[in-house]
DNA sequence: TTAATAATTTAGACTAACCTAAAAAATGTT
DNA sequence: AACATTTTTTAGGTTAGTCTAAATTATTAA
């Protein structure tokens, strides 16, 4: 059985290999875990000994298929709990991540399957992120960053990329939620900021950085 | 902030001082924590340094008022989660304890208050045990062991004393649940076993030990 | 009231996860 | 190709929680 820490490292390696390039480098892993490179080295050695990653000195780490499915199970739990907190307990989407970081480590298959059923087998979490199924299969969605979307063509917000509380609170404040319809009215060359309309109603300017953290589809 | 282990020790000290005589002795604490006396000694020293218990060498430990309220908060969480598992997720009463042992350590006051509200502010958990309120106040119930109850006088099952899965499964099998009406038809002098009727219907014999672990009221 | 027994504490050691500082390897630059 | 810089690993140490074995204190019995 894995410790909380081992589970957190596996999840971090998964997310880093999703985002960046393979293999996952020690310094990136240490940053992501808010720890030091020496500690990350200790842990990758341990995970490699458990065959959850393949690891070569000075080269980096890659999840094995066992490691990947363990990581996906932690992510499944995290996202199901976030969904529970929002849908059933009335948390807002900016409050749930921290609590889910703890709940994702509860050890009980029965619990997570019953929770999934209680929630009606949701496909995505409150941030629009896909929830892996009981077998660890995750449905990749072909979404594009709002910053790359064409001007004057309506799109729907599907997910946030950066899920930090401050970004989520900002989105709530300006009326952007999952499912909302956007339209890029104008793109400002100077700084890459966008003038957008939200649900055909109010127009507002958002920064390039904000637009890069919104995932949309047609 | 307390570690999982510290919380578990505090809870054990609370339950031992509830059940037995004060102060709580090292060996009893070690047994209850399924560890060794030397480890229990280490921990009582630490808890005493944190002013959660008073402790004198060779004498034993008593909770301070801070220690008691911390213990009661863990118990509140444990019992609310057990209630959630049974009421909302469809667990049976013999399955929930182990999972609640993990869930009781999740750190979030907001979470537990929202959970309480979601459950409709339950007063007791699935085993009939009282749930401390948000201030740590616990409502003591004047219940009596079925083994001490008079013959041929109807009573209602309010709680189980021993909550082990095997006892709970046995109770389910013979149709004893919280709220069921019992009547002692006969008391067997030989071994203290009881012949009882359940809900005015079927009659059955139960052992003295079983009767000592059922709490009833008139 | 002394001796035997039981309970408790101390001593010393282990593991997981972390740290800092130093050494080694890889990478970049002239 | 040689040197400088960055990245990564190793060495050695810390803390929380555990253990076994030995020492100490308390309790019971002769
Ligand atoms: Mn999250
Ligand atoms: Mn999420
Ligand atoms: Mn329980
Ligand atoms: Mn209970």
C-alpha cells in the first residue's frame, strides 16, 4: 500500500508528464512537490524500487503502467470528492481543491465506487476536468485555449487550466463558469488581452494570461 | 495542528476514561492503540508537553479540557462520517467504522459543518452513539444494558456497546437494529442467556455477552 | 517487611520523509 | 576542447513514530 506522500509524488509525475515533456526531471518534480531536489531524488529511487516509475540517474522518471494507473486512481478520487463537495455540500469551486487533496488518500474502493454512484457517475469535476473511470480510463477532450480561439466565433467554456483559488474567484466575479458562452469581440495586439462577451451579454476585457487558462470548444 | 496519530491517541484516552477508571494507564492505552507500552509512554509525554493531557510518571494520564474537546471533535467527525456512509452511500452499519477511522482526520471545519447540515443535524450515528455538537457538547443518554433490564417489560434498542463487525453482522442476521422493540421472555440462570422477542414477533435466544453489548431504554 | 511479580519508563535502534552542503555529472560557452 | 554553469546525486543529519531489551518503580504475597 502506498503512503500519502508516494501517492502525491505519483500524481505530480503524472501531471508533469501530461503538461511538459518526458521524462519528468528532478527539479521540476521537487518544485511541484514544494520540496528540495534531494528529497525528490530519494523518492524517485523508492518509486523505481516499487516499479511504479522507470528511472535513470541524471535522466529523469517515467511512470510505468502500474504507476500510471495508481496515479489515475488518485486523480479519480480527487475529482469525485471535488464534485461531491460542490454538488452535495455547497462548496464553491475555489474552495474544494485543498480538502480534496486530503480526501483523495482515503483507502476504500467500495467508498469511491459508492460515491461515484451517489453523484450519478459524473464525467467531469467542478473545474471541467475529466474524471477517470473505475478502470483508470480517462476521456481526453479536444479543447483549445481561449487565447488561440478565432475572433467573432462563439465558444463554450469547458474547463480551467490553472485551478488556483484566486483565478477561480476572479472568474466567478466576472461571471465565467463552466458551460458559459463566450465570444471574442476584439484581440488587443499591444498586450494580447481580449475583449469578450459573456453569454451574449456584458462585454469585458481579460488578460492574455487569463485567456491562456481557459479551455473552450466550439 | 495534531497528527493523525496524536488524534488517535487522544480519542483512545477519551474512550478509556469513559469506560474504565481514571487515570488512563499506559498498558491499557498501548493495548487500545495496538502498540507497545514504550510507544504509549513516548506519546503521553508528547501530549503532556502540548497540554492536552496531564501526566505523571507511573501514575497515568487525564485529558485536560483542551484535550477533551479535541478528542470530542475527532469523535464528532467519526460519527458524522459514519452517518453519511450509511444514510447517503448505502453502507451497512458493520462496514463503516474502518473508513470513518480515516475520514475523521480530514482537516476542515467548513467541511464538517456542511456535512452536518447535509445530514440534517443527526443526533446519533448508525450505532446509536451520540454525535457531539459543534461546540463539543455530547448528550449523555441514560441507557441500560439489556442484560440488566427487567424480564417481561418491553424496551427499545438504542445503541450497541461493542461495535465490532462480527457483532453487528450477527445482530442484522437476527433482526436487531437500532429502534427495534425487545421483550425479555425468560432469563436462563445457567449461563445468563436470554430468551427475547423481537418486535413482538420471533423469539430467539441470545448469549449473556450479546445482551451486555446492547443498550436499551424503556 | 522483605522478596517476588507486574507495570512502567528509559536506552538504543529502525524507517519514512525531509533538510543542507558537498560532490559528481551534464550542459553551455568561448 | 577547455572552462563555467546548471542540474542532479550523495553524504550526513533531523523528526515522528515505532520497536526490543534493560532498568526502574509500584504492587502483591510470603
Ligand atoms: Mn483539485
Ligand atoms: Mn479539479
Ligand atoms: Mn466507529
Ligand atoms: Mn459508530
